[in-house]
C-alpha cells in the first residue's frame, strides 16, 4: 500500500482532527485547563442498577493520574484473572479525577475489593452483577471543569453558553482520540505507507479508531463551515437521540425539523466501514466531498473488518451550570456516551493545557 499522490499533508490531517472549525466562531476568551487534576472531574452514569447476579462484581473506582487500562490490569492481578476478563465501559483521561465502573469475575474465595488501592486509584464500592461490563455500556458522564487564568472578554461567556444550551455543539471526537499531540495520526500515515497494521490488539484498535475519528471530524468540520451541521439535508441519515437507531430521510419535512430543534434527533456523519445505511442526495454529496480530504481511509475501513456505523453530528449538554469566579470559570454538565467535554469547552473558550503530563 502506498500513499496516493496529492494526499494532503499530515499537518492538514492534524488540523482536520484536532483543530476543526468552531460553530460559534473563534472565542474571545482563553484560559488554562487541567492546571490541577481536580480541575477536570468526570463521573460515569451507567444508566442501570447492579442486578445482584453472582457471576461478576461491579466496582466503582476513583482514579487520578492513572489511565483506564492500567487500572484494569491492576484489578485483573488482584482478581487473579487475565486482563481481558476485566470489563469497563469507556476510557477516562489520566489527567483528571474520574469515577468509573469496572467489572471483575466473581470468586467465592476472593476478598472484597472495597478499599483496595493502587498507584493512582482506589475502589470505592462493590456490587454483585450478572454480566461483564462492556464498552459503551453507560448512559453518559457528568463533568465538573475549572478553567483558570481567564484572558479576554469574560463577559462573552454567558452568551456563548446560552447558545450552546439552545442548539448544542458539533459532536467532534476530542483530541484524546488521536493520542498525545496527535501521535496516532502519524501512525495512520505509517499504516498507509507500509500497508501493515500494528500487531498488538490495543495498538491496532487505537490506530483504527483514530482513523475513523479523523474521517468523521473531516465531515463534521465541512458541515460546520457550511452551517449545515445542525440542519437536515435531503437524503440525511438521522439518529434518534439517546439511541443507536438511525433512519434515512430522503425529504426532511417540518416535523423532522421541529424534532431536530427540540433535541429529539440529529443528522449523522460516518464511522467508516463496510455495510450499514448510507446517506443519499445532497447529504451524500456533501459527505463524499468531505471524505476526499482523508482518502483512501474510508475505503480501507471495511477491508480491515470494521462495520460502518453512524454518529450524531449534534452534541447536546444537559443540566448545564456555570460560575465565574474572579479569573476562573467553572462549568458542570452531562453528556451522553461518546460525547467529549472538550467539544463543549472549545465553543466557550480557548482552553490551553499545560505542557507537562497528558491524557489517556
């Protein structure tokens, strides 16, 4: 496999992935994010209660300075099981205080995990449950974020937040998806040049998820530029909010437009792969044109075994609250699974992250 002639530079791909256009335009405010771990707090909401089954234990873990895979491996050692037997719903940032759920197989001779601590984590609670916790098996996350050292027109923050509450934000994949400093984008290009995917399961999964996220952000960015990210185009594939259900809308009508405004549904973009439902008409033309910027990735996703899916273009924070305190902003909001808090923050202000440390 060789990189096609005329392919955009890796710098162009970085911009598509990490610096896509803002729906509200450039912000008049900037500040520092993650100065301290407690400046970024996230708590998972599973959306279901432990069922009391005997096969597994659901563990509520608080972690700081530890990534999710490290915690999962430590819990596996404690349980005397292979790492693959430990389940979790999603990965949380290392540079944060996060409360998230894990599952471990139950054994009668294993003592309670409550109070068990490791490097950067501790187990807060334990509940019997019948099934292993699977990726994506959560309703959403609650965030509390503090941005320090505000500079610029802090008086503009309230108006931007009001617009976000009314219309949502573009549902971009956040920078975490692309590795530290976008390193996974370089690995995607190495795959194109060599024709070889990484051998390990985790490196391969990270690379392919980054490639899909790059393609999605490219499509969403094109629609933000065209001011159609929160509109239904003819031929749109529409997502019902809070579900994985999608349907084609060849000729969107006033009823669908009203439901979009009310937050009941959203237009979608591609998680590239084989099969699946595809847009038609104007929606397809817009999507196909945007995907040219990341060719040949869309066509390769199916060849490596990925099934096509759709992802909502609109992300709607719930239970939004904010406070301005001298030169700091604190925000709280809830997002559905798959939503990135940084996609919300970047529409409010330009949040700089100190160079020391990093995510994931």
